[in-house]
């Protein structure tokens, strides 16, 4: 019985701490491997840019017209243009605004 509490505690620690961290690491690995030319990104330093070329683990990112930097893919904090196949080109805000206009016209 004395051994039960530490085992349960270790199990809960694994379930609530280690497992989510592994899931986040897998998602980050998938995001980094999916980055390719044409993607908009934010670096870990907060620089916004568009990937122009990928060579192995290096990215060439255009941060301003005619200004391109070379960086490691590990320095990417976020991929901005997550394209949703079901998206019809309008954002939810535009849909809400259109619905509000229709309500006002009624």
C-alpha cells in the first residue's frame, strides 16, 4: 500500500506533464518539416517574412523587398499561412459582418 501512492503520483505526472510536452514537440517537428518556399513565418526573434527557398535545414527568408536573410529552420516560431481546404476565401469576421449588415437591412 505504501508503494501505491508514489506509483499513482508518477503515473499522473507522466499523464499531465510528459505526454503533452511530447505531443507539442511532435507538432513542432511537423510544422518545421512542412515549411517550404512561399510560406509566411515568424521567427523566434519576432521577424515576419516569406520563405523564398529551403536548403536542408536552412531557410532563405525575405523580410523586406530585396532583403533576404538566411536562417535555421529551428528559429521559426510560427507558420502563418495555415491554408484550410474548406475555407472559401472569407474570414469569419467578414461572414459575421455580412450577417450583421443583413440584420440591419431587415
